C-alpha cells in the first residue's frame, strides 16, 4: 500500500481526469465520506462529475468507489499524489496537455472554424492552483499563484477605499465547461444561444486559472447591472494597477456578451 506523508496544504493538484483536493475543503456527501474526510489529508475527485474516488489517509489510500484501479487517469493521479508528498519548494505550475478536447468539441457540434470566427485561443489547464479565497457561495476559489496573490492584494486595496469585492468563480476545468453546455442543452437552449454567453470548452479564460468573475454584496452574480455599482467603478479605475483587465467589453471581437464582471490577470 502506498503512503502519503505530506499534506497538500491549500493547493489543488490537477491531472487530465482527476483533481487532488485538500480533504478539509470538501463537504461530505454521506456518512462514509464523512468518516473518510475526517482522517484524510487529500481526496482524489473525478473531474467529469465530481465523484470522490479515494481518500489519502495516514496509513494509505482508501478507495471510495468500486474498481478504483480501472478509473481513467488513476495511475497518473496516484503518481502525482506520491510525488507531492516528497515535494520541495513549489515551482510555477506548468500546463496540462489538451486532453481529448477535439472529440469533445465535435460532439457538441463545434467545428474547426470556431477559433477563427471568435478569435479565442485554446486555454490549457495548469497542473496546480492555489487557494486564493472563498467565493460568495463559500466554495474554494482556485487561481494560479500570481493571480491569486494579485486578487488578494486588489481586494485589500478596495476594502481600504470602502469597496467590497466578492469572487463569484475562478478556475473551471474543461470538464466543468462541458457540463455547462450539457445542462443548457437539456434546458432546450441552442448551441448558438450558449456560445453567445459561454466560451466553448477549452476556450474559456477560466481554464487557465488567471480569470475570475467578480461581484459585490447585494448585487446579483454575473449580471450586466454590475456596471452600475461602486465596485465596478473602482475596478475600472484601479484593476489595471493590480494586473487585471476586463475581458469582454461591449462589442468585443469574440462574440461574447458584455461581461463587466469577468476580469483576467494579465500581469
């Protein structure tokens, strides 16, 4: 049995199929999960549906699903977990390969001309992300380290000026973006309707861990009305000094609706 002596601390480790979460940041979905999470320092979580696959306990790995060994990407995830237990100082995250992306786009009906028509580029996922904050819904906000630190500094600067900035969402995997499309298809929306609001899987800035949606208390999330708030006015004046720019202004060339809430760290 493998053992994993070191905790993950506040990092999300990433593979093509599986995320490795600090156990303390996950919610139990039943009594069995609760017992496992109470003793675990890390949990392997399937990206496709969020299913907990295994818990890393002090004495070794506890499977949480039948036939763990047959899970896609399990060997890569276990190797990463084992290597993390021996890690030295963290280096900047590298990017993951674009995993099975073309076949997923074809299944959605998105052709090879999408990038040319929109001017959007493929965005690879980082191999690890840093806990930057907890969002409005008390979910962990994962960002690349440089973006996470800049977001924290920007929030502090805004607070000094009497402005409260809330994160709404940050990093999203390709699988998560695919799920958005599937849910909207199930509600009867067309591909064109979805693409006017959401970038295709693989093309969202959220995949890279450098973009986040920003809100402020009392204001609905991800609504154009955010532009009328003091928070937006503050961002318009000060965000650039912290390395953030608004990605989708009015009449942007990508065909994405105006998103005054969506900001990306450019450095």
